[in-house]
C-alpha cells in the first residue's frame, strides 16, 4: 500500500479520535464532602472527633444588616459561602471582603447562590453597624447577608458546623480585639448543607478556585 494512503488513514483515525474526545460530554469534577474526620483535630470539637460521614451544618438563626432573620430556611436548596469577620478589623477582613465581593459579582444573577458573613464581635457589630458596613462595601441586599446575633451561637456554629474555630479558642473570646476567630477561610456549603471546600479568602487564586467550585456545585 502506498505510504501516502497509510498516512492519510492514520490522520483520519487521529482526527476521528480527537473529535470524539472533544465532543464527548465531560463528567463534572466531583468535590470532596468534608466531615470532621477529614480535618485537623485541633479544629474539631471533642464531641465530633472521629465522625467520618453525615456531617451537616446545624440549624441557625441570626439577623442580617436589615434586621431580617436569616436561618437554615433561607439557604434551603441553595449553595452558599461562609466567612467570619468584624467590621472594625483592619488587617485581613478588608482583603477578604474585597475578595468576597468578587464572588458576589460573579454570581449576582444566580438565584441559587448566597453569601453569609458572620461577625465575631456582635457587641459592636449591631444591625446598624452592619448596614453601614454593607453600604460602604457594596454588599447587595438578598445576595450577601452580614449576620449578627447571640455570640455563643455564632461561636458554636463556627466551632461545630464550619470548623473554623479551635475549641480552646472558643473558651477565650476576649474583648473582640483578639484573634479568636480571625480566620481567613471561606467555607463552601452545598444544597444539603454539607461542607465542600475551604479556601484562603486573602488569596485571589484560591478565590478563583472557589468560583470554579461554585460553578461545579450549581451543576450538581
């Protein structure tokens, strides 16, 4: 057989394989479901150490910057991102807020996505204080909720549901100026209130990964 025909046949086969690969629908990347057993035990409450499956964010109820009650019913069937901050923080919080605004902008028209930012200093971060901060930072009503409320409940949720607070730190809440929940973590939660990812909220590349992972969960 002429070498030219062999080459043409090989090229044909190559492009058929290439075309099949390109046109075949790709399975979405599956994100890990995080349970207490997957995390550093220093971040896990003693009552939850060793739990390897079935962890979900507990029920909660706080008020947002408009005095509206935000609870597990608000996020039912939705994907959401969580962080902890306080309005007078001058170190990592402004950076995190800027990065979270990127996330807000990316999913501004996505009805199944929300952002919940919890204060670590509710004595200062009243509804009025949170509203002023929201207006200053471009927080959009209905999309991004700045939450305040009972301090013990805020800390319990951080410690036992999102795992962003060490149990030992939870016992020493200080005066609001300490680093008791000075975490840079953004936590991604799915429609079933399962944790699907942790991201450095001060790192633009990490936040880009968060954005990609949100897109994956929206397709699940």
